[in-house]
């Protein structure tokens, strides 16, 4: 069964979102949570929060959230309980964040990296699996306690 992911972007990430949807739609089920069209006055929380909530609720398994730098996206996504978002502009962090930290949301800055690197980063994120190792579970439990 295909992985089901959400993708969202504000105006800073809109073009990259559209390109990633084209490139990934054959290999994963993508729920496009907007923006539906380029709007230079949209606000990243309005796009990022629904995608983060979709991960938290289990509607999707993972999300990719894009803004200009990726910073705003990561800050807001991590406000949603159950979301572990990381801003990754390299492939190592993109898979290691899943393997060690059970990262379930990848944030990207479309003004920082190009589409080819972004595609490789998303692929590394989507193919990675959480290790389940005791030390990683122990650390996650400490995060969970913080959320209670
Ligand atoms: C939008 O211009 C920009 O501020 C936003 O996409 C993002 O970079 C915020 O972190």
C-alpha cells in the first residue's frame, strides 16, 4: 500500500510544492492541503497547521510543509501535539530524523534549496523508518511527557 502524505506550502513554497507533487504522485498518495494557488499575502500557519493536524490525527502518515525558509513551517508544526517536525536541507538529517527521532513532518525552505535537492531530501525522509531502539524510545518518551 502506498504511503499517504500531506503537503502544504505558503507563497514562499508554492512552486516547490507543485513540483514535488508532480514528481511524487506516482509513488505516494498525496493530500494537497494548499495553498491552492499562488497568493503573495497568505500566511504560513494557515497552510501548515492543517497539514500538521492531519499527521497528528493519523489521516496521513507523514507531511511535507514548505515555506520560504522552512523556519516558520517548523516552528508552527511543532506546536501541534504529536507532531515531530524537522527543518532539513540535507539528506542525512532527513532520514536520521526519522530513524532516531520518529520525525513525522519534514519542513523545507524553498528559498534555500533547489528542487533537485528537495526531491532527494523528501525521498530520504519518506523511505526512512523509525529504529524502535530502546534509547530512541526513551528519548521520545521524554518528549511525550513534555506534551502532557
Ligand atoms: C513568507 O514571505 C516567508 O516569511 C515565509 O514563507 C517563511 O519563510 C517563514 O518562515
